[in-house]
């Protein structure tokens, strides 16, 4: 896998992936940025969230679970001094579907965290990562 990051100006950088996608990263005004894009550490957190959400949805689909939505809400704490690494990340899954098995959702979250999500498994070597989930059923009453 390859990627390229090019300095644009001040604290603005353009990240380009080998798959041909680009993203703007920028710092806050107090660091010389213009707040034009996502912060690099936010990108790390989003990457982990995307990786684990992908896993959970794919695992549930393979298990023929009626999943209709999956939202991953993450809350991270960072060290107060340099380097301001993540010290704790909590991952909360909100999985929606009528008739979802609690056991299957729990298994999907566990498999992602322990076997499939390379981003969270890599980060867990240095960061305390916790997970939980909730299941939302959207039952439509008969008219």
C-alpha cells in the first residue's frame, strides 16, 4: 500500500491514496491552519471506525442478519503532553435491523476487534480500546 501527502500551504496538506482518492488535512488557526480539513489524528480515528464498521456489517451480512444500518460512535482521549497520542478509545456501535440477533451482533463486534480490523488491532497495541453496542429495531406498526 502506498500513499502520498503533499504540503499545500501553511498547515494544509493533501493526502492522496494509491486507490486515487484525496483528502484535505489542515490544522487549527492557532497552529497556522485555516481549518480547511480534517486533523490528521481525527483521520486515524475515522480510519479505525471505518475499518471496524466495515467488518461488523460484512460479518452480519454473511450471517444473514437483517442489518439495515450501522453507526460507529467513537470517543478518544489523548495524552496532555507531546506526543499527544491516543490513550483511550471507546467504540460504540449502533446497529439497526428488525430481528437482529444479540448474539450475532456481539460476535461481529468481537471478531472485528480481535481478528479482522487491522486498524483497531494495531492501535490496541498502544491504546486501551473498549467496545460496546446497542441494537435498534424499527418496527412498523400495521395501519
